[in-house]
C-alpha cells in the first residue's frame, strides 16, 4: 500500500552572517547550509494497518507525511502510495487519501456544516447513494447531527475535529493521514474520536497513519509503531514487541496497614533477587515494588508481603509505551 525506499529530504537555508559587514556581503553572495530532515527512510505499510508514526519535534515526521501526500518531493529515494508516486501524480493521489491536521481545518468557515459536506460531495464527485450511506455511518460514529446546522466558525474544538474527520472520509479514501487528531480535546471527545477511527478502519479497511504526541492514542489505536529521530528510523515493530523488549520493569503498589512492618524483613532476600531486578520505595501508607516481570512473578511478591504485613489493597501497573519512548530518546535503552 505505502512503500518508502531510501527516502531523503534536504532543505537548503541561507546562512546569515553577523554584523553590518556580513549583512552587506550577503547582498552579493550567499552561503547556504543543508539540513537533512529525512535520512534514508525505508518502510512498508500494508492495507488496513493502523500505524503510529512518532518522534520528537523536528524529528522529520511532518516532512515524511508531506512526501507521502505529494506536497513535497524527496531529494532522493522513492515513495509509492497504492501504486502511485504521489508527488508526480498529485491529483490522482488526492482521490485516494484523506488528511486531518489537528491545528488546521479543511472546512468552510462561514458555511453551516451541512453545506460544507454538500460542497465536498461535489468536489469529490460522490454519488447521492454513497453520500447518504457515508453520512449515516459517520453520524453514528461521530455524532454529527447535533451541530450539522451550525456554522463552522461557531463549532467547539471537539465538534470541529469530528467534522474534519468526517470531511476527510466522505470520498472513502484508501489511506487516512492523521496529524495530532486529538490535540486539545477533553477526555470524552478523545474517546469518541478514537472509537470512530477504529470503526472506520473496521468498516472500510482504511489504512491509517497516525502522528501524535499523545501516546495514549498510540496504545489505544495502533498495533505497530515507527519511531524516528533526527530523520532516521530507530524502531519499527509492534507495541507488544517493544513492551516485551524494553517494558519488562513493572510496578505493584501494595497498601499496608503499618509501614513499620516493612523493617522486619527484606523482600530481595526472601525472593533471592538482585536490586537490579527488584527494588522498593515507600510512599505514605504503601510500598511500591519495582520488579522485572520476566524474572519475578508478581504473585510471589504479593505473597511475601501478605505473609509479613496486613495488606489493604493491591494495584499492578505495566510500563507504558510513553515511558519506553522517553527512555529511547534519553538513550537509556538501545533499539
């Protein structure tokens, strides 16, 4: 569906020289610096996948997306989207894709939302039958009817985001690019948008590329993530694989009646474990045990503590994808 082969993108910028003399010199001759935003990027995304494409600001995410949508042309390498080279066949490629940018809108500001959808129907040449079917489906998953008569300028951020998502899907695109689709939304609206994306993928087999800083979106929606840094791909695989490889340290929080009871025994000695694989911290009336789940069963930890203390409550927390990605950026783990 989407194939990138050794794709590079360089930007040439003018190198400014200091002082009046440098400014005067710049009128007649200029020095340039080259910035490589994307560096030999290669990956393949299959039909129907929901893939998270993540990285820090300036890592090259938006540049890659712009090459896949046909807005930018690579400096070298090749991009193919559903058999089309997007920057060579922009019109044909546009018929197959939908794009949602969290901080921009494709809706007409002064038109009522219903009229905006009617205009888009004509632009994309959607038949009456298909239009009615898709609008019915989109209303069911996004709850559009309550504000269909409202001018776009009067929509709340959550309403506008749902409307933008619907607008990008009117022509039933094969591929949907989502850039920060839940930015600034409250918890309830975020959940509705995430559910809609899942339903759209299930109903139409739409391939979804998701870029976001909200890693809860990634965990909720994606089975696969691609992580980039300084224009280079540093990880490409499933969320389960990255959690298994780098998220083996879990936490169990055990609320106990008396923290003084902890002084009477040593969990590491009782479980014959090193401090690298198990260490504890006391927070108010709870002991938090950090442990290597691949070496120490959580049941053993709970059993030891229950034998020595009066336990009131237990909660287990796995390492989140957000914590793992932060460790990757801080070079605390090697990928």
